[in-house]
C-alpha cells in the first residue's frame, strides 16, 4: 500500500513532537511493508532530524512560482541616523499604499487569504495526484486544509492530532483570523478518520466532523535499566525541565521563580533547563536578576535527552497547555517523579496525582510539592518507580500495532 504522510511545514530541520511522531509513523508503516512518503512544503534546505528507515521517502515540494501574493514589509527604523529615519518613513508609507492595493485587488483580507491558500492547495493536488497514494495521513488540521481546500481525493484521509483537537482550529491559544478558523473547521468534513491521543479529547472535536474517531496515544520509548535514573549518592541533585523555550506555553519562568525561593535552603540542588526558543534571552535575564547563574542553567538543545534525564532527580513541567508531552513521558519512563498543573491538558492525563508525581492547582502548591520531593529521597524513588511502570502501556510496540490495525481496517475507495 502506498501511504502519504503530509506535514506541510516544519518537518525539515524540525525537532518537535509532531516531527517525532511523523517519523515514528513513517518507520512503523514502512517496516509493515508499506511504501511510505513524507511530503512537506518548506522554503528551506536541510534534512529530517529524527532517523528514518531507508525505504521512507521525504519530498519537499516547495515551489516559489505557485502564485503567492506577499504583502510588503512594514517596519520602523531603530537607528540614530535622521536621514535614514526619513527614508524609512517614506518607504513604510509607500508600502502601506501598495499593500492596500494588493488587498483590494483580491477582494479584501479574506479574499487574499483564500487566494494564497487556493494556489497552494491546487499545487498540492497536482503533486499528490502524481504520487497516487492509497491512503493520506495528515499530521495536523493545518496540513489537511492545505491539501483539501477546494479539492477532493478518491482515497481515505486520516488526520493525526498531536494535541488537544480544539488547539488546531480555534483561537483558544493564539489569535487566528476568523476566515482561518472557519476554513479549518470546514476541512474536518474531508476526513474519513481522526486519531486522538486520549478518549477525553473526543469532546473537543468540532460539529463539522462526521468521520470515525480512533484513540491512539503517542509512543513512549522503552528505557533500558542502565539508562534509567541513577539513584547513587551524588554531590549535587538536579531538577530538570526539557521543552521549547516558549514561555507562554512551557512556563519555564515558573520553574525559575520557584527554584529561586528554595535555592538558599537547598544548596545541594540545581535547576537545569534544556531547549531552544524565542524566550532564551528573557529567561536568562530572569536568572541574572536572581543572581543564580551558578545554580540555574539554560543548557540549550540536547540530542541525548534520556542521558540528561538519567542524571536528574525531579522533572518539573509547569506548562500551561500540552497535547501529549513527549518530554514528560520520557521523564516518567526514565523513573523520575514529575510536577505539573492539574488544569494543563495532556499533563493531567499522564501524571497520577500523589502516585507518579503531583498535579498542582497553582504555583504555591507546586512550590510545596517540589519541596516535599526535594526533602525525601524515599518519596522520589517510590514515585519514580510508579511513573516508569505507568508508561509501559504506551510502549512503541503497542502503539505501532494500533496504527497497523487502523491502516488495515481502512476501506479503500
């Protein structure tokens, strides 16, 4: 069977959860004997970050000549040269007029959005028809919209949801244009099957979806005994967080604030934050303000997260929202007790309060629970063992079999 996985952006050079799951699916289905292609549309050079089976094909269909209308940039001069300031003001005014004419020529902002989308979607259709797949799997509703807008396909389409479904088609997390949310919801009508991560997530599907819903969690890698948390006595203890440095979501600032309140009392403990992102400088300034550069470390990207987890003692994960946080599951599979917020999606599905870690109502409770774990090696050991055991139901073999079963159950059109 020819299977096409579509992740229309971020797959090349992308090290996030969606890219990891896309690679897992491609490898799983390739090993099952299917002919698998991953398609993306990115104006970028590079390669996939996660390993792929030799028989998996990756194709970047980017084409700069598909008729996109781009608005002229508007920005202010921030230097001190008055001559350049005047020139930039003139250029900005001219670009505003150019943009107004462009937008009007396409029937307004919504018309411009539809025009650009239709050009991309038409191009996707031509390329997908050339590939002639038997099944299409889209890695987001955004990817589904990209390929189905004004298009129909004669093959089953499955969407893999790597978060809570409403995050993909509403403005609950970040601003979206009304036209975009309307078209994203409309695209659900093109789906035959949608895969969600937890049963509770089915409540967040839109009324426009009329296909089949299947619950398949994300896989959690098995951690070998020698790679699990090292419980031997050591000079210093570590609290760890792994995640993109996007504080609006991941809230590493909370971890920094809480640790700063306990650092003087617990002088054998350090906080290590792994990840890259737009808020690196802001978080570093926060550490500087607390004068804790010798205790709190922004360690950047790690290609060996499991090794870093094995050196840690507590995993702190104060995210505001998640889907199925892979960093948390890897920490739990490594044998770490974890801290998260009870109102954070995904986190509240994975951490079992007072068994595998703590689900906290607010920052004050997280501070209290963090101190409990720092005080008790016995509690850390007990919760860590429970956490590792709880991840066994998400083994890669079990999740791979569920995906093979799903693909085998599809009625080809």
